[in-house]
C-alpha cells in the first residue's frame, strides 16, 4: 500500500509537471502553483514515506545514521508546509481573479515570487525540527526524535506546526472558496454584454474552482485523523500503549500520505486540458506511432470574428506546437 502511494505520487506528479513545462498553453499562473504543489508532493512521497515506513513499521528503530535524522525530519515538516501554503497561494490567486476581475491579474513573475516566499517560510518554520532532531539510543538501537529538553516546548512547537500545516490554511481555504463559490454559483455578475462568451468564461471558472475545492477537501479529509492522533499523542503519549494503536497509527499515517498521490488523479479526472495534454504526451514520449499528423482546430467566435488555433501536430511521434 505504501509502495503504491510512492509510485503513483512520483509518477503522477511528474506527469503533471511535464505537461505544464512542455505545453506553453498550460503555463498559466494557477498551473505554475500546481507544479509547485506537485514538487512538494514528490518530496513528501520520497522522504516522508520510505524512511517512516522502514523505521516505524519494519525495524522499529532508526537505521539510517545520525546525519539523515535531522535532514529527514526537517524535509518531512517543510514539504507538508509547502503543500498547505501552496494551496493557500492558489486560493488567493483564484480569489483575486474572480472577486476583483477588473484588477490586474497575477503575473508569472509574481507567482514565482510567491512560491519562493512560501518555500522560504516553510523552510524557516521547519528549522527548529532540524536543530532538535537527533538519534536517541536506548541500548544498541536508537530512535530519531526531537530533543527539546522540555515537554512543554515540544508540545507547543508541535501544536504550532499542526496549526500552520492544517487548521490555519483550512480556515483560509474555507473562507476564500466559500466567497468564490457564492460569486460564481449564486451571485450573477452585472452587465453581461455577450451572453455566450460570459457563459463560457463562467463555466471555465466553475470547472477550475470545482477541481481546487475537491483538492482542498481531499487534503482536509486525508490529514485530519493523523493530525488529531498526533495532537493527542503529544499531550498524552500513553495513548500509544494499547496494541491496537499500532494499527490505528498506520491507518492514519497511510491516509495522510495518500494525499500526495491523489492530487494528480484529481487533475486528470476533472480538468479536460490536463487529460488532452496527457494523451498528446503519451503519444509523443514513447513514439508509439511513427507517422501521426493530428491537427485539431478550435473555432471560437470573438467579437464577430473567428479565431482558429492549431492545437498540436505530431510528426514521427513527436509533438510540435504550432499556432495559426
């Protein structure tokens, strides 16, 4: 089950990144945020799952050496923070675009700056974990733990991390997407000069918002049991003593880790552009067909004129982007 998560998370998120990087039409601000989210999910799959699985479930001690202990703990906390804060960044971008449509849109440069700030913030907040993590021995084998010297400090920091990783982002996401949902589904925008165009744009916005709401709900459901168990365990470590708590912990941890493999599935399921780009990418990379020429024209009526765009052409199994 853990191997399935790693394979799907690394493969699926890598495909999403490749689609956005290869296809210029997919390089929107929202998709750039999604690429950042995919990178944090890949880090989570590679660093949170294998090390935790081996040390906590297979050998029941830390076998990876003293250097890897602070590195792994630090990357685990920071990758989860990156994911949560990136979701907040996406919600702010959608909120500004839909609630204030007349304001200038977020540029790709501003998006890059926002991602850099998110990663810097996640790194800074996670630094105490790296400083306090070390292998603590009890006999011949040791465990990778945070040594704060004071249980109150450990509980306070753990509570702060859970608030920043889960409860605060979730509150922001509920507010932003709640307001967005009210505007695009209940409140009608004034002055629809071109009804068909407005309906098309509104439908595109609804699809994107639906997809991101599903991503947020999935994040909330997947992480809630594990965060609840962690908070209770930090407050009273004796809750882990009953034998059945091992199974409870495994189930909660697996559900939390599964979040990093569910996001790409949601993208391909709910976004037709990702699905069509995936089909083209699959044709291109393995060179399945030696001589394919596929021209797909989309005709749109804009202000009384027609715009024709050639979406993609395949020659000898390789994609070439052309625009008419």
